[in-house]
């Protein structure tokens, strides 16, 4: 696939991209001291903007929740503002809500401080905040401002004409008729106002163009295949922030990149792979055996600032006779392993924006089996919308990468490790919009078991 086509793909999804594709909301489950919490952060679409926060105490006892935003790194991270008090629900005492201002693009963390009988404890939650779109002016405001412009402009022109026409009249004398001099001054005033409006429009357009350049654009992955099964990958920046770098990628779950290959549009082949770095922005990958077809590529990376993002691309592949999958690499033909069972009530609808616990078991010959850790987690799940507009990589702790938690604080990292791996693996997540999705689930028992499920999300 050409780089041009990859860039077009990135531009097509840039309006809804972030650490995931089309799924900017943050879901994080961890412990603030003894208090288990589920935190949902919905970042603003425009920066500066307000993020909405939802905190659910998973056990009773939490009486107060405070929220504080700080940059993840830098001097400002050492000087937090005064905490905001989250509002406790009157009907559900374990549910708290609040809002916070995020003033700049980049890596933030929201410090969630929970207070109860055991004292006060903090859970830092990483957030990647970027401008996803510009907010359009409301139609009613446009009409009002245009009306005011015409009214004030006409009034100013009339005032200038009257001033020129009547400035030399004696007191009490009747107003003279309009003369050439007053009309000339009115015409000059109208021209001056038109020039001012034109200058304002040019300034507005320049400012809008600057804001448009600040809209987040994901990295683009271009892929090429050498003889055999060696794939070469290159990350390129389609143009976002001048400070963006490719030499500061840090390992997440032990890998610099988590690469997902999905054969499109049937999604009948799915692979979760881990390329090795070759140079700054370049990676190599030994492909497993896979059939020919058109594949979409999603590459999860995390910068040393804690900022997480997903690079995107597409490629056409021939039949590849590759090596067997080993280590953390997994995938293959879907629907995959039938031993992975989704525990859900099919009569209960899955609604957009609503937090759900997607629960899974690994069935063995003698009943449910205990999963083994898969890259430090009980499992991994990927949610992909059938039109390609949504891609999200989710863990039992939520959507936050482990590398971002490590940058945030040791306390947050401990919160992730305190999540026990039981027979049931649960993924807290809320689908961002209605539609049809595929849900790929990976759980390890000996080998990594991969399965896929269909789900429909209602408004």
C-alpha cells in the first residue's frame, strides 16, 4: 500500500482518533488504598475544555471524592491546583461525578482522592488530552451577531452623516437636507467598516487554520513485505505538533509496539503481534502464516511522557508462509477458540457510552479454568466497529496502557498489579457510539486463546 493511501486513511479518522481510534474516553479500574474504584474520564473534544469525570466506588464506605488535574510530567506536575469536590449521587451513594478543565494538549493525570473510614487515599488516572475537532458556532449565535453587525454598522454610518451635516448648525436651526459632503463621509465610513470586517474575517480564517493544524492526527504506518515473511514497518507523522517525536517510545507490557492486523472487510483473520525496532520510526516483523487479502493495521505505542496513541495503516498481502506463533504473538482465523466463553445476558442491550463489564471464562474439560497472565494481565480485548471508525485495546484494568500508568506514579502502577486474575476475566469499557462491532478476546492458558464475538450497540 502506498504512503499516500495511508495518509488518506489517517486523515479520514483524524477527527475521532486518540490513544484509540474513535474511542477517546478513559476507563480505569484500580484501588485508592483499600478502596476499589472504577473511574471514567470523558476528555473534551476541544482544548482548552472541560472533562467530565465519573467515579464509582466498587465497595461501600467512600464518603468523599476529590479530583485534581495535573500534567503528567514537568514542573507543573509538582504544583497541583486546589482539588474539586465530586458530587455524590443522592440516590446512589457509591457514584460520584465532577468536571475538570484540561488547559493544554498532552499527557495529563487526574488524581482521584477517595475518603472513607480507613482514611484518604489517591488513585492517579492517566489521560491523553488532544483537540479532536473545532467547536462550530451555534446557528442562533451566528444570526444574532450578524444582526448586531448590520445594526451597529448602519448606526455608525448614520451618526457620521448626521455629524457632518449638522455640526455647523446654529442652536435651534432646522436640519438641512443631505448634501454631497455628508454623503461622501457616510460612504467613506461604510468603506472603512467593510475594510475592518474584511480584516476581521482574514484574522478569523488565519486563527481557524491554526486551530485546524492543532487537531490531532495519528501516526501513519506504511508496510512493505520482503521475500518470505519479513514485514518492514515505518511510522510517519502526517503533521501535527512540531514537538512530536519517534525516539521516545517506551515499552508497554514488555513491547515497544502492539501491532494488530485485521483482514478487511470480513475481519476473519486477526493477529496481535509485536514488531522489533530497527531504527527510529522503523520496525521489523516476522509474519506468521496468513492468507492473502487487504489488512488494516493498528499500532499501539506510548511515549515517555505517558502519552499513548494508535498509529494506523493498510496493506495488501499475498499468501504468507510464515513461522508458528510464539511468545506473546497470537491470532489466526476467526471465530477462533471456542473455549473462550462470553458470560452475558443476550436479552440485555449494550448501549453507547454506558459502562459495561464484558466478562469471559475459559472452559476446560472439567469446567472453568484459571487463566495465566498474558503480558501482565488476565487478558486483552479489542473492540472494532465494522466500518473501521472505532478501534480500542482494553485490559481488565481498562483502557489505560501500563506504560502510561508507570509514568503517572508507582501508586497507580501498584493499583494495576493489585487486580487479581480469577476464573472470570472482566473488561470495563463503554462503546463510544451505536453500531455493529467485533470483539476480539485473548486469554492465555498454555497458549494464547483468541476468540471473536459480534455485538450490536444501541443508542
